[in-house]
């Protein structure tokens, strides 16, 4: 309460925090910056990321980083694989079937186990596996945007393809 956050559009679209004006009453504590990652318990640190300071988990194998990377890869801005929601991806990670992006394309190996899992079934699993197969037929620029290279989205990936096309 009593705080003002000033936000502007960076790159004409991305909301960016310019600064925070703190008018904190003495009896209301500030929210502390987490010292450990809520996913894996590893230490966190603040890093300079272009023009912003960003809170990072220091664990390169953090399950939180993996789930967000997979969610982007499978989501609309990625390969748009229907049926692989964040919730489903979390389950697949918990079951030990996904540890990398490429593991998505090996899920067929777990079909028989998957259809036995609660909340799934033959039709449900087969729809997801078909969507994964269809995701393989994407353009090179869509794949580059999907793998999550910092600062490389749809437009930059299309530009890369134009430059390096043979």
C-alpha cells in the first residue's frame, strides 16, 4: 500500500519498470527478495539483464527453469503443441520422462505407461503424441524462436533465416 510503480513500454511493447516510489508506513514491512529458489532451494542472485535487474536461480538444472523453458517451447509462441500445458509438462517432469527439450520428442516411448496415469487415457495421450509429431513440421524460424534464445523471438528468428539461408 502506498507504493507507486512507474512503468513504460520498452521496445514499443514490453512493460518495463522505470522505478518504484516507496511511501512505506513504518508498520508495513517491505517484501523481501527471495534468497532461495522456491522450486529447487538453490541460492538466488540479482543479475543485470540488458537494462533490467532480474532475480535468477543459480542452479542451471533448476526444475522451475526447465518447466518455463518447456512451456515456452510447447506454447503458442513456440511449436504450439496442443495438450502440453504447463500442468501436463510438470507431471511429465515429475515422472522423469522429460529433462530436456528433446525429451518431448521421445514421449512415444512412454505411451503405455502414460495411458495408465490418472487423468489420461488412450485418446488423450494419442492426441498429445500426434500434436508432438505435428510440431516437428515447423519452419526453421519457428523452431529457433521456440528454443528460447534470449532476445530471439519471431521476427529476429525470421531475420536470421534470411541471412543464413543457402
